[in-house]
C-alpha cells in the first residue's frame, strides 16, 4: 500500500468566487477532470459509525480526463486520532476494464452500493504551490492538497506546509477542519435525511 499525506477543507464561498480568488493570487488552471466513484460495502459491514464503514469500502472509480478514461478499483485506508484528524492513509489501486462487470462481481460477493460521489476537479498551481478544487455532487466545494505536486516544483513535507497554502492565501474555509471527509458528509446527507 502506498502511504501519503493530504488535507481537505470545505470552502466557505462559491466556486466562482474561489476561482477568482485563486487567479488573483497568480494560481493558473493546469488540468480539469472528473472522478466518478461508486462506494461498495459488504452487506454485513453496513453498521457502526460512518468512518469505520468507509474503511471497509471498495471504490469503483472512473477517471475521465480530456483525452483519457481510466477505470479502477480503489481501496482507501485511513487511521484517525481522537479529533478525527487523519494520522495515516494509503491507497491500493487496480485498473479494470468494465465498471458494470466489476460492480456485478462485488454484488455476487455480497457487497452493495453505499453512495456515489461525482467529483469535478480543477488543478491550480503556481510555481511553488498546488491545490485541487473539487466540486462534489454539485453541492459542496472542497480544496485538497496532496504531498506530491504534479505542476508546482515541490513536494510538501508536512501537513503544516499544506495548511499554510490555505491560510497564506486567505482561502475562506468552513470551520477549522483540515481533514474534511467528503464521503462521510455524503453518507450523513444520504442516510440522515
């Protein structure tokens, strides 16, 4: 399993205002793509708190780029402290050919669909900073920062360096949580109606 660090915040402004703010700070749009995730969980694992349930999910992921589409199975592993901050996380990814067949296979193995997340992603970068703006299910706007940059000439060495991108650029965020869990929010909105 590959381990990595990242932060995710929920933005406290509209997508349009956020993009204008980033452009005023010399961020440039580098890449746009979509990720469509189907979260599957074993029928016997659909119990307990949402974070525990998410640690038992397999994702069927469809990544749609301008000239490419990648389908894969993804397992995300996360450990949390008592404040629900992510202390360790990793992913296992396996490419697949057919999303419907993969879903059917897992259904035969007693899995069921838990939620779907459709994520429109916009990668913005300067020469020293990089972040990913995410519009999730047309309801929420998030920013994710990963330790490995693809466009900025750097690697973030700590969570504090990633937090500084948010605070240093005065990006408005809801609350003070740098470890927002998009899937947990979607679960709450889906099942706590």
